[in-house]
């Protein structure tokens, strides 16, 4: 009897092991199958994204140098640009952001800013005719840190700070965009807020804000032109021109904000950049050599450098 029980037990174990082996083989076979995507389920690409990160660094040190110069100097400039363009059906949504910060440190002058910028632009449009969109534009501009003017000697005059100024612009309008590289946005009715979130700057009515106040509301006309051009396999130009006229105060004075960036790839991770920015705002006063406020004048900034660059 014991032998019969032992025989039945071995027989059950054999069939159980065979069933397990079959199950394992089926699982292996199932796992090894490749998933094939139905070509009819393929969706078109609706986002176009990219950007550029550029960092330039320069250092120099002199000791008993007959030609003269700073004993020590250090400069760093960084720039980041990214974009995300959405297009599906009759809807288009363009987003760009520019971040820049640079500084110079020398033995005689100390530390000073050479570049400082935050610029976010978002633009939505619904196509009403071929290449014509009815939409809404949002723009936010400010800087990261405090900025100073150096009229002479050891004098320093505070001229800016984070959110001082800051510009918030909300503009419904019409956008003409024949391709991803060029667009013109125009609005006859645009709201713009000028923010001066610094007590000392607000107290003197900087950037057109009434003395003691921190926000000024403006209503006017706005035009923005954007252009992106691939000049060659290694060179790209990116430009933007914004024009604003305030109906409520001297509408004949047109505020200008014009940015230009040329990037030339020298090697795989080395790029030369040239940035030229021009600003004119009748409400922004210059600083005279004695430290007092002067009249409005065009602001021109030119930054050129070569350094590490990552394009994506």
C-alpha cells in the first residue's frame, strides 16, 4: 500500500511540474513578443521645443605688469533661452523665456553687474483665416538683482531691483504668423502694469510710477514682431521688437524694447554669442555725473562672448 501511495505522489508531482514548465514557457513567450503600433493610431507632433544655454567665463591676473591693468579681474556671463510652440488644428500657443545674468569683479571697481534679464512671453491664437490668428498675448519682464549706476568717483546710485521695475502686459489682438520663424502681433487696446516694488525707488517716482506708489496702470496700443532665422548650419539669429504707446500719458512717445541675439557654433560645445539690446522709455531717466536724474535716453547694451553652450 505504501508503494502505491508513493507511486501516486510521484505521478502528481510529475504532472504538476509539467504544468508549471508549460506555464513558465508560455509566460516567457508572451514577454518576448514585440508590441507593434498601429500606424492608424499615430498622432501628429503638436509641440516644437528647444533652447540654448550659454556660459562665458573670463579670468585675468597681473603682477608687476609693465603695461598696466587690473591686478585681478573675473567675469561671468550666462544666458538661457527656451521655446515651446504648440500647434494643433486651428489653435496655436507660443511660449519663450529669456534669462540672462552676468557680472564683473575687478580689484579697483569691485563687483558690478554686466547683464540681468528675465523675459517671459506667452501668446495664444485661434486661426480665423490662413496664417491669421485672433488671440491673447502675455508678457512679463524684470531682473534678478539690484542694479546701480556709477556716475563718478565712489558714488553709486540704485537704479533697479527685482520687480523694480517689472512690466506685466496683457494684450488681446491679431497675430499674423506665416511660419514658425516670423510673426507680427498687433493690438489697439493693451493693458500694461509697471511695478516698482522698492521703497526708495518708488518714493522718487522711478519708471513713471507716481511718487510713493508701487504700481502704475497704462492703456495703449501694442505691436510685437518676432523673427527667428537659421543663417547657416552653425549660425542662428533671434530677434524681437516690441512697441507700446500709452493712450493715457504722452501717446506720441513710443516705448521701444528690441532684443537681438546671434549665436555661432564654433565647436561641438563651444558657441560665440553676440547680444545687442535697445530700450527707450520716456519714463526712464538717466543718471548725471553728479548723481542726479537726467532726461530720458536710449539704453543700449552689447554683450559678446565665447564659451560653453548647450543646444537642445
